[in-house]
C-alpha cells in the first residue's frame, strides 16, 4: 500500500457557516464567522468574502473580537490552538498553543490579558465532560507562544457556546446546562446554582438551551426547550432569586441576545421568526417573519445598527434593526440527507445536489459560494410534519452540460408512488436550465439508476433509466428537425429487460459504444446503436452494487462491486474476469479526466480510501480512517489550474479534486502540503493593481516602468542611479498594519538608511565616465581634418531649399558628441525641475 502523510483531509468549500455565532465588527462593515478550518470575513453590504483566515488544522469552534483592540479577532479550534488575527489585512499575528481541543472562547474588557475557553475535562476529543478555564496570555514577541497555566473557573459546563455568557461589566459569568443555571462571581470567588424541575405542570420541558445577560442590569435571560424565556433577577442570593416568564415560541428557543443598550431582547427558534421583546415592557413585541428556515444563532453589532441571524440551512441573514433584511450570505445548503448524489455541472464546474425542498443548488467550489437554486418540483412547499411532498431523488448531466435530467417522487401511505422524469435544456440567455420535457410515470416502480451517454461526438443525445419494475428505458431526442414553433422533445426509443430480473446499475462506456446494465448478479452489455445484447458477465450469487467503466487507456475494463464484498474487474476484449479482490466497498467512482478510480471501503466503523488504476495491481494512493462512518456520496471535480506535483502519491490530485460527504453532512476534500502552503502564501501577499498611478508611494513598493528600446534616447531620469526601492525595510514598513508597528522613532533611522545611495558606487561610475570622455576626445582630434572637408558641403546644404523637407544626416563626430552628452549625469537638472 502507498500511504503518505503529506496528503490530508480538510474542510475546503461548502463548510458550515452556521456552526457558531457570527461576529459583527465595531463599524458594522464586516462580519466574521467560523467556516470549517478557517475564519471567513464577509462584507455586510456586498455579501462578498473579503478574507479567508487560514491557519488552523482542525475545525474552528469560535470567533471573538479582542476587547482591547477592535481591529483584531481571536479564533479557537479543535487543533488545540487559539490564534489572534488582524482581520482587516488577513494577517495572523500570534498563535497560542493550548494543547487541548478548544470548543468555545470568551473574553471581557474587565479581564485584560485573560481569555476564557471551554476544554474537555480529559484531554480527549470524545470526552463529554467540559470545563471553563481561564488562560492568562503570555506577553511574548514570538508568533508561536506556548500557553501558560490554565486555572479552572467552572466545571461540568456545556460545550454549546450559547450556554455561557459574561454578565454586566464582566463581574460574573453565567453557565446553563440541562436543568441547572450556575452563576460565578469573580470578586466573591463564589458560584450560585439554580435548578428547575424536568417537566412543568403543563408538560413542557424545562431544559436550558441558551443564555444571555443584560449589559447594564443584573438580569439573565434563558431559553428553554418548551419555547419559554425566563428572566432571572436577584441571583446573587441563593434563596431570594426570582424569575419571570415570556412565552411566544411553540418550540425550543435556540438563541437569545440583548441589544448593546439593553433596551430590547431578541429571540429565535424553529419558527423562522425573529422576535424583539421590549425590556421591562415584555408585552410589546415586534416580529420579523419568513426568514426562510430555523434560527440557530443571533448576533448584534456593537453599535446596535445591524442584527444577524444564522439559520439551519447554512445561511446568515443581515438585518437592519429588526426592520428589513439587507443582505443574505448563503452557504452550501445541507439537509438531513442527499438523495441526488454529488454531481458536477460541466459548464459552471459547480457542485450540484439537493438544496431547499424541491430544489437543486449549484454551488461553486472554487469561490465557495452558492451560484443559484433551481426549482425542480415547481410546487409550493408546505411546512407540516408528516406531510409527504415531491422531492428530487436523481440528477444527471450530459457531457457538454446542454441537458440535465431529474427524477422527483412522492409516496403517500394509501396511494401509489408518483414519479416524474424531467429533462432540462440549458438556456444561453438566462444562463440557467429551462424545463423541456416532463414524462409522468416513466416507470411503474422507483427508478434505481440513470445515466447519459457521455460521448461528446455522439450524433444523438441519449438517456437511460433503470427501474424496480424490471425494465430499463432509453430516451433520446429525435434526429429530425422539430417544427419552427416547437423545440426538441424527448421520447422513449427502447425498453429492455433480462429474464425478469431487477436492474440496479447502468453506465455507458467513455466512447458511448457500450451500455452496461446490472440485473442483480448478472452484468449485461448492450450496443446502443442496435440494442443488441452483446454479452453477459456472471458472478457469484450476490447483487451488483456499483458499476463503472474505465477511462482513457483503461477503457477496456469494466468494474463492479458486489453485496458479498468483492471488487471485480472484467476485460471487455476477452469478456473474462481480469482480477477480483475482497473489499467492503461502499462507493466506487472514476475520475473523468484520468484513468484513476476511487474506492471508499468501510470497516471497523470508519472509512478507508484507495485510489487505483484498473490496469495496475498496486494502488496509487491509500489513506486509512478518512472519516468515521460510511461514505456514500463523492465526486471528482476538475481543477481550474493543474497542480504540478511530482510525487507519485499525489499525482492523482493534479487534474481533479475528490470531494465526499461524511455521515454528519460535512463536505471534505483531500489536499497536499504544497497546495496548502501555496494558499497560505497567496493569502499573505500584498496585492497591488498594475493600473495604479505612478506616484512616489507606488515607486517605494518597487514598481517601475519597463525599459524601452535600448537604441532610442532615454530620459534623464532613467539614467540616474536608481534608489533602493525594493529594500526589505520599506517593504516591511508598508506591508505591516499601522496599529501593530513599533514607534516612529524606532523606524526612522532604519527608513532613512534604506534611502541612502552608496558613495563608493557613485565615485566608481564618475571615474569610468571621465575615462570614456578622454578616449573619445583623442579620437576626435585624430579624425578632425578628414571630417572638416566633408562637413562644409553639408553645412551649405542645410541652408538650401530642401532643408525643410528632408532631415540632415549626422556626421560621425556629431554622433560621438551625442553619445558623450547622453552619458552625462543630468540628475541635478531633473531635481531642479521637480523642486
């Protein structure tokens, strides 16, 4: 097995932006949120991603503005580090190594130099016991700093960041878990614990779900599973505490938040409605309904101008003071399951899968942005528990991306299965797919597989669908030209079956000359031109689960996996079994750009990856324990730019990138160490547009005009000794953010020295120029008599009538004199002109 440590599994594109509460900057211009292994910085006005703060090697679990510097932000991660960033320039300032997975982070302006983090009680990710600890940040100039001692504040806390919050002025901290609320006072070094019964008299569940503290009063707001909100007061006494109850939500309250002035309390939950309660006038409420999906987090900007809500469909909504929605940042929509598999649109190279109910989402993996949603079902979705509605279960594209086929189904308890096969044509004007043909009840039972003929030079466009009814059908466009008032429409061209067996898989060869259809344990090979059954390939009595052809030089091979954990490879030239091996493969797929194939194998509760070529017995690459659980959805996506990896183990990633979904709906991919370093370097570069004007500031960055033709006359300024414009001192001075620079007095001497010109170099150039002038003068004296006779007729001609029409020819002496003058240093004249 070929296994290398420089390739690892990462979150790259399509990560959850609703995983943790977002943060809005002090000026309300930027929004920061955790996204996989990075922190994304979005513009609140344009919705565009401004920076992608990369550096963590595991899931980012928290983002927090630094209380003492509003231009810096902390981020914590399961990789055991807390990192300090300058988010305006996207620069990593410092990394604090904790050594334990960090699940959330908190800070208060009254606790300067101290941050509070939640870590497992034991140094193990799988531990379910968590503690809140205080970390005193060491004062060090190094970028990588080992954290000091951790002092425990609260034990047995929740890993949910919304269940812990600082109170008024950082005097106390409140923590909620299950049925208990604990308040710790820093001055008293004492905590009070309050408990609720598991169920109230009306059968509601009293478990705490979230907590918030009033910024100016001693009041704690808690959300509960039964939809109630409790406002706690007098909690600095064990027995004299009181609470009042607010109730509007019919389900669990997922988030509560006070506005900066404390005049309003915001709450949200499953209803997709943002509720604004007036503080001390709780009977007065304002609502912002129809936000699209359940609210998971609520955040408010420090100036109170903007609210933002995270939603269960991986979306962040930016709201102007609970009045109107001003922007929506949409991530990859992730539901409970993906029924369409992962597909790649050949035109936009975007990832296509189930999105909103009844929709397909087209998601750009390169830009990490949702392009658009396509309504497939075209029916209003009714939010009612237990109501069966149409859902998209299959989608395929042809090789050119001109056609897309979808299958939608609905099964009701007392009715038969409803099926619709829809074929969509790409419209150049709208740059989207338009419905062309709808086939109601294309089969009598559920469709198990569907594929297009992927041959680009094929005369006709063909689609094959296989069903539980025991038949597979071929659909194609008519070859005759349609009428002027009608577009092309699809029709059934052939219906095939094999001994009453149920077809499970189907696929075309790369050139479209063969169609393979598996009927339980038998693989049949057909000719799409004549629909003749060419051959059958039998196997031990177990059903075929996956089927795919080889590509390019391996196109003669057909591979399949069976229910009894066998991977089989047939040679279609000899119609015999080439090789087989025992592997429990959950998913088999091929790379459309290379000969490589990927097999995900499930064993011992985790999934392993094997990348191989059908013609070679030795795997190209293998990686153990890629993720926990079983992988059932994956796709090869083509790269925009090819990698230039020379190592054999990573060459399979040069042209395509492999993405897969875990059982927790996390989109993961594989990356090399060189690719990560390139991404890190590109994010740190100071990018300057070439269209910037030629100002002194521009010149200091080392930009200069390209030299013209050496034979032409150069400007005096170009002949001057150039200043050291690209010096390290100037680059450091200009690339470093102003708020982290040392004092001006410290930088002044270094900056002035970098502008000075070396004296020795100047003297050598002057001496060399004088020697050249002396040698030229000797040549002029020796050739003076010969040139004087030829110069007189020329001078006469200069005064003639043709002087205006033709340019005079220069003598050799004049050319030499011109060269001598050109070599002189006229820098002093240029300085006078500019002064």
